[in-house]
């Protein structure tokens, strides 16, 4: 999907700039934090087991 918007050389250039800005040690930490954020968002968007789901009302 990204390659549809950007060409392969643009993606490589962005990755090189990110590596230069953050360094090789900081990028895995950033990705780990991003992954935790996505996981927390998915967990929060799921209804919990104890929660009642709204029932559909049937109209006659």
C-alpha cells in the first residue's frame, strides 16, 4: 500500500533519514512502543466479557 503512494527509492530515503535521526538503538524502542499502543487500542475496542452488549429491539 505504501509503495502505491511512494516509489521504492522514496521509501528507502525515508528509512535512511529515520535511521540517521533516531539511531539504530532508538528505532526498535519506538517500534515496541508503537506496537504496545496498537495492542492497547485493539484491547480497548473489544467489548469485555462482563459487559452487556446492546440487544436489537424488534419492532412490530
